[in-house]
């Protein structure tokens, strides 16, 4: 912070990284750099930005868009160029790449750095502790439940669209042994602007249980469990195409998560989990300006304009012939870093989860994994998940000792 500006390293090269990099570059109080390790993204991004800079297009609730143009910023594939100076490292990538980013930053991360998972997704803290080892103790680790916006790249390296911004976002903090000269939550809030309003949970178990990462696997299950392999002639609307039955399954899994939180609170009343909230009020609160009909979870999803145009993940195998894409992050990310983590925590809390088990069994079949056997998370591939069991936590007390 020699020049008074906080140094921010944004990890990633996708939609969220584009959105955050643009916002950071628009602030005079930050010096931002982007670290992207994927393929040739760093050089492509630099090239695309070189002439005209970078544009953030923000959808206004009343219609139309605000356009913010910012000057080019530093983008690199080399962690040693972006991490050693960074006061704040924000990881904005699908969770299946977190291990790669944590491994890359580990040799360079400075004492007292703040590491933020935006979103962290369930198990983020356990993975930070596992990968960073003793370095984790000198860092502050923050993890947020979701991305602040629904956002999509409009033109790689040049333009990103904010389709809708959440009103509030819950995070958790694991403090290291260093005293910070800045408030990490206030810093992130000033980077994001007034919305979403950042709130802090009591502990990371609360944000893990607050995750909505199960939504995609459950919706994929609801849509394709009876699909027999024939190509579709069009791509259905994803969220807005949710059926009543799919919405009921979402409610049932959210019930199981609530049961897990209640069981832990009964066993250990000192562990605060009051913020764990059912999916239905969460969706309605988070998208309060873009939902037309908030009378049920089904209608809230079907009438949310922030989801306009979002289609089922599919692959076009021939013109106009579509197959569902089970390699999409809706399963590849949200099963090992979502549903499986929730299942693992429920198991440690002694809560039975028949609906989660049914969905997990279907998902593992599509993904070629062995995670759940009977009703237990003990398949040979659980090490690929971020369930507590994958990191060797085999009792609730062992897990709670990390809070
Ligand atoms: P994305 O799908 O745009 O991420 C793609 C990027 O991830 C790539 O550009 C690359 O940088 C990296 N990547 C992909 N495969 C990789 C690999 N094999 N190795 C290394 N890097 C790889 O993701 P997005 O949209 O930025 O989302 C980030 C997180 O936020 C995800 O967890 C997502 O579920 C969550 N989220 C996203 C929302 C959105 O509207 N974009 C809304 C709510 C949550």
C-alpha cells in the first residue's frame, strides 16, 4: 500500500472476473491486477483491451443500461506478477479451479493478505486450510455465498454485462494471526458499491449451509431424470422453465439443509447458525426487484427477469439437435462443491437426507463418479469433493473445531 492504494489481485477469467475487474479498475482507491491461469486467457484479454479499454454494461431496473468505460488494467498468467504485492486476493472462478489457484498463489501470498472466495462455495475454507497449510494462519479468509451479480461476458476481454445485482450477500470470515490495517469487509463493499449489502455470518459452517449450490444439480435432475437420450430440437429455458415438481424437490432439499442446521444447533448450542435460511425467502429477498410473482418458489424462479434468456446447458450435436451437457459446471462444480458438502455435513450431524441422496445418485451416474453408497458418503471418489470427509473430518466435533 506504499502509494496509499490497496492492491487487489482478481483470480479468474470468466464472467465474474470480468465484472469484478471492471469495477475495480473504475475505483481510484484500488490498483487491480487480474491473474488468469486458464489457457491463453491472459494474453487474449490483454490484446482485446489494448485499444479501447474495457466496458461494464449495467442493466437498470427501469430499463436500458449504464455503460462504464475503464482504462486497461494489468492481466497476467504469472502469479509472481500479481500475488506478492496483493493486499486482497479475490478468487472469482468456478470452485473446481480453486485448488489450482490456491496452489499457484501459495508461494507468493504475503503475510496478512486477505483471501476472498467470491463465491467461496461450500468447503472453501477447508480447502484453503488444506492447500495453504501454515500460510493460512497468517491470512484472513473470507467466503461469500454467491456472486454479487448475474453477469455474462458480452465480448471476451472487452465488455461485460451485469444483468442483475443481488440486494444482500452473506459471507464468513476466518481471521489469521495478523492485524490488518484495513477492514476487509468494508474494502470489498467499497469495491462493489452500495449493492449487494455485505453481511457477515457467525462462522463458515453457516455460509456453507446457506449455499444455494444444490439448485443446479436438483434442477438438472428434475429436468433430465426421465430423459432417454434422444436429442431435443430446442434449448429449454433453464430457471424460467422449472417445473412445479422440480420446485418441490428444491423445497425438499432446502428442508433437509434446515434440518441439518437445527440438528447441529441442538448438539452444540454454542455454534450460531441463525442465518441459515430456506431457499424460498432467500430467492425472493435476493432478487426482490426482478421477480414479478413472489407467491411461491416456483413462480419466483419462473418470473425472475434476471434469468431472462438463460437456457439449459446443452451441446448442439447437429444443427437444431441438442443434448444436455452433464459436463457443465451445474453438475461438475455444484455436486462436489455443493450438494456433496451439504450431504457430508448432514451425515456428521446425524441427519438423514433421502431427497439429497436420490439426486446425488443420479448426478454421480451422469458424472461417472462414486460418491454415495446407500445413504452414506463413502464412495471411492469423495476425495474429489470438498465434503468434510474428504479432508479427514470424520466427526462433527472435529469439523466444529475449525470454526
Ligand atoms: P465462468 O463459467 O465464467 O468461469 C469460466 C472461467 O473459469 C474461465 O474463463 C477460466 O478463467 C476459468 N476456468 C474454467 N475452466 C477452467 C479450468 N479447467 N482450469 C482453470 N480455469 C478454468 O464462471 P463465472 O460465471 O465467472 O462464475 C464464477 C462463480 O460464480 C461460479 O462459482 C458460479 O457458479 C458463480 N456464480 C456465477 C453467476 C453468474 O451470473 N455468472 C451467478 C451466481 C453465481
